[in-house]
């Protein structure tokens, strides 16, 4: 799944790879391999009064892009992008 076509999944993959390897997996390789500019993403901080919210801080390895996402919103967008990916490729989830 290409993270330019499915940006939320790219950030979600960055969270998984960063948790597993400490940095985005592509950043451990020289050259980067399939992903020329992997995303490193971590839990930023939690906040809220009564309802806790969690932020995900992310950045591309080259530093050309970065941001902060609400974790729940990101998860919802990931689900939608997976559904879109399945539909485009004729897969039945």
C-alpha cells in the first residue's frame, strides 16, 4: 500500500515500524528500499478533561513533511482507506 495514495495508512505504518524498530524500517536500510522516504511516528501526548485524546507525532525521514494527528481520527481514516483499497483491488474484507 503506497502512502501517497493512502496517507493515513502511511502514518499508521510509521507508528507500527517505529514501535517495532525504533525508527521507520526504511530508515534502517541504505538505500531506503521500496519506501524512499519512510515515516517515523510516535505517540506525542495525551490530553483532555473527562475525555482523553491521544496525539500521534509523525515525520518523514528526510524531514520534508511532519505533523500531528489525533490518534482516533487517524484510526478511523485508516479503516476507510483499507476499505477503499479493498474495493479498488476487488478484495472482500
